[in-house]
C-alpha cells in the first residue's frame, strides 16, 4: 500500500474516449511552452498541450502516446490531460502518417497565406510525431538542409 502512495494518478482523455487511466511514477508531456515533467507532489498548474509525444514512466517501463492539443491540469496528486487527440502507437497507421508527411512537405512550395503555413506546420508536426511513435525515420527536407548547413 505504501508503494501506491508514491505514484501519481494520470488520466488521458479525449472527447471520444478515455486513453489512459492509472497510477504512474512520472509523466513527461509536450506543452505549448515546451516539455514538462510531472512527479507526485508537483505544484498545481494548468497548461495548454502542444503537439507532441507524451511519455509515461512506470516500474521501469515507458509507454508512449501522441497528444495533439487540449490542456492538462496538474496537482500534487496527479495529472489529467484533456486532449483534442491522443493515440497510442498501436492505433497509428504509419503508412497514412508517412503519406500525410509527404503531402505536407510537397505543399511547402504552394503556400499562399499565413493560415496555410500554420496548417502546414501543424499537419507536418502531427505526421512527424506519429512516425516517431511508430519508430520510423522523420527527417524532413528542412531538417536535412539545416544539418547540411551546419556541416559546412
């Protein structure tokens, strides 16, 4: 019973389904302001979720989720993530994510407005996060050109 008291309660919920509900050692989530790690006893905070991976550490195991938007409410006992979209790796269609990433990269040259650019960046980020969770390479033309420039 004392061991359970050392864990925080994590809930990940979307508008359509509960994704995770359990006691864990630690969670690291991608917020709009960057990554945040949460342990039992964390200061209370509410934050906007970004588009990125969420890692759950429990008994030397790590579970991964892709979380896109929403917000998290954290208190000293746990965290509740109310996500717009949350997926575990088994739910991700890697081929569909790869095609979405290719489409977004192809459309880079076609953008016509700031709104198009924002949508493009969000689509590219979603596809990249999904591919990362599937363990697939996510190098983009932009990151390749940045790494090439760094080598020179």
